[in-house]
């Protein structure tokens, strides 16, 4: 699918259909309301654009109950094994749903295929606006990130798994904050503007993007019998996502007043600091290395 | 302060809600019995982590909350909800202590929290009786930017008024607001109401399911000051008459909603996080999803609290409007035994 017509720009097919997904986690409200409002505005008869935007509420049952998930985390249900698992009465709702979404938004090449999925999330961590891409050779996503960085206040990227997620925090789960909603709305508009420009033949120059790549995670210290946490994220680390953490810096403050320090050898960038949903996953924070990824010039190939 | 104007509760053979209070001459202080039993409740809402963590810690090692001559019992009120890290299983425990619920016969069909309310009433009440615990502190968190807040249910419980006055002074320069809910329609039957002197401790902002170190330590400190007060009171210290600035619940304000009940606007960015700051008529209150501002249209300034509390979307409340008031607290001391 990559074809170079000359040695300059990488040409890629047009992104004719973009899916905007809200409610992958049913208590992350910005994306849910953004999708619902986009749907309402579309019904009022907007003109056809250079890109078709499909809106999806990924986990309607969780949205209805205002919970992250009902049986299992939908955002972990897109492995090959789960997508091809046979369905029975006992199959968790979210696995049935991931298979439905996979049919709805794929497969690539069919008339209904989606070219770009933007999955909208919130976090209780102070991460600002963060784009999470799934491969550091995903030039489309990295160009979108570069486009947003030039027009907003320093969003960051990191490399994760499958898809392209827009994560905005801090916001408590189950709450909608107007400033966070507005920031997500603007970021989505900028992203769609980029897609329209791309589809109409604009060449986007080569450049580089700061990418944070996850290296490891750190769990809370826990009681060996009850498994309850025995310390909280240290006040000097709390809310300092993407601020460099040096060996010896405080990470946790135990309930008995002891300071627990970062014992790694390499300074790393913490993120998802104190994300509510990660307590049960055994994660207090993630640590990333920062690198500059070179991205080539890209242009839409006219098929 | 004329002592004759003080009380709703008088010493009779049948004991009324606020416990036995005796007149004492020659001094004008109101006398209250020694505080014998104090409970500290955590996990009334299973996802409000400061109280859950503190109570679990104190159940394991209660040295920090022990005071001479007082039994202090830390207790998890809603273990089912705590286990699931959810606010409640069937119904909100902190609304469940109604006379109907407390007197309903036990049975299999009862909602989890109603059964729990009956058990808690047996252990720490019965509500309204002289056998009830003297003081209960119920530990809560809020997603609202309320800082440390003490919640009272009566403007005439002078023991409680003196206690919150002491706590505020001890906490300074950290601020500590006092919220008074005596509103005939908006007050509710709290878990702590089984005691003679119920006090709610609400600290925010903190997301549900999250433990923030600063919030945890603030709540820990408030409990410490409260227990210090009780120890001083029990040792015979007289607390002179004083005033307490409080915010009295006036009305509940909901989000604008469509005919399906869905919200059509969010708390305005200029109101978000401005708990306890005056909201004047004409000030921005909500912002619709397409950016229009909806102003506050009340007839005078109010002081909003619980602005954008996650748990209150389903209770149809965007914030509670309060009015500032100065409460008078009579001098108090321990009754001689």
C-alpha cells in the first residue's frame, strides 16, 4: 500500500472514511458527548465533505451504565484470538462487541471499510492532549500529530497498540468538564481538517515528531496479604506527566510517611500517573523514552 | 448568649435526638455528657478512596486514632461497594437511613444497602436513642473542588458547632468550609445520622477510584484535629461561646436537559472549580455543547458547592446553591459525672 512515485513524498491512498469512536470506556464522557453531538449535527443536514465521518458509540451498554466496562475491558478485546473466538451464551458482552466493531469498521478494501479510526478517551492523569499511535511507522498518525502540535499547546505522542487514540486529561471518570470537551472538539476538527487537506492532494513536508515510547510500568507498593496499596503517588510526582523523572526522585509516599524513590538507572518520562482504571491492572504509572522520529513527506495518491 | 434559648433537646425521661443536655449554674456553658464512643466510617461510597484507605489502615493499626478515655472504632460501612470500587450496589447507602428502611423487616428481597443500614443502626445506633454512638465521622471524597469541608445537619447542635470551630482553627491556614444541610426537602438520611453528633468530612477534588496523596493527608489531619477536640472536651476544657461561618444549603440546581433527560450543557468553564466563590445573577453558569453560555438567574448571590460532582448527575444536580450565614455556638463543657 505504500507507493513512491518519486524519491520525495511517500504516497498513500486517500482517507475517504474516518471513524470517530466514543464510549470505548463507558465513563469517559468527552468522547461520548462529542460523538452524540456530532451525530445530532449531522442529522441537521450538513453538506457532504471530502471525507465521510462515521460516528460510533463503541460500548453502548457500558455507556448506559456509566461504567468503564460491563464484563471485560473492550479496549483489550481486539487481539486476533478474541476477534476470531467462537461466540456462545457465556461470551462476555465486550468480546461480542469487539467482533461487531471489527465487522462494522473493517475489513479494509471493502466498500464500507474505514481508513482511519480515532478512538476518544479521557484519563484521570494530567496528560493534556495525547495522541496514541500503534506503530512508529504510521506516517498518517504522526503527520496528524505534527499538525496538531503546530496549532495547540504541546500534545504528545506515544506508541501503544492497535489503532489511533486521542486521550485527554485530567478528568474524573463520570464527569464532563467543559474545558476538556472543548479541547477534544477542537482537536477532532483539526484532525478532520488535516484529512480533508490530505485527500485534496496537499503534500505535507517531511519533518520530525517527538515520540514517547513506553519502556515499563511501575505498580504501587502493596500489602502482601490483602494486596491493598500501601502508598500513594508522591505529591511531587502527582500531575507531572511527561516531566522527566530522574533516578532517586520520589515516586511514592507511603501511609507511614516513608518516601519511595525511582530506582531505575535511566531518566524516563512518566505518564498515566495515577490513572483510576489502572489500579486493577497493577499500574501506578508508565515510563517512556523520548525520541525524535523522522517522518517523510506524504501525499495522497490519486487512484 | 442566653442559655435558655439554646436547646431543642431537654432532659426528660424519654431521650430526644440530640442527647441529654443539662443546665448548669453558676457558669453559662451548655453541658454535654463525656464522649464515650466515636466511630470513623469509610467506604459509605465504595469508590471514595481516602476514607476507605484511612479506615483500613486504622483497622489494622488504630494507634493514631486512639485517645484516652474514648473508644474509637474505624469501620467500613459498605464493604460490598468497596470490593467492587463502585459507589453502591443497589441503592445509595448515604440516603438509606430513613425511618421506613430502618424499621422494615429483614428479608431476602431487601436491597443490599437497606440491609446494611439496619445492621449499622444496630451496631452504632439505634438512631435517636441514648445508646447510640456519641460521634460519627463519615469520610467522603468529591470530584468537586471543595477542599476540606465539614458537613453538619443541625444549626443547634452546639457540641458539633464547637468541634467544627476548633477544627477550622487548628487546620488554618489550610481552609476548611462548613456546609450546613438543614433544608426540609434537600436534607437526607445519612449513614452518620444514627449517632448523637454526626459529622460529614468531604475532601476534594479527587476522581472516584483514585487516591491522591495530598487529599489523603488533608483528611487524615482533619480527623486528628477532631479527635484532639474530643480529648480536650473530655478532659474538662470549657469552650467559650463563638461564631462559625457556614454555608447553608438553599437549593439544588440541575443541568439543562432535553425531553429524554440527557444533559444539553456542561458546567461553564468560569464556574468549574469555583466552589465557595460567590455566583451572582448574570454570571455564566452552563455552556451548551455548541458554545452558548447560560447565566445564573437567581435573585441574589449564592455560594455553589458540589460543582460537577460525578455522583450527582443521576441525582439531577449540577451544583448546590448555598447562602452564607454566621452560626452562634454556645459555650460548652463536659457535664460533671
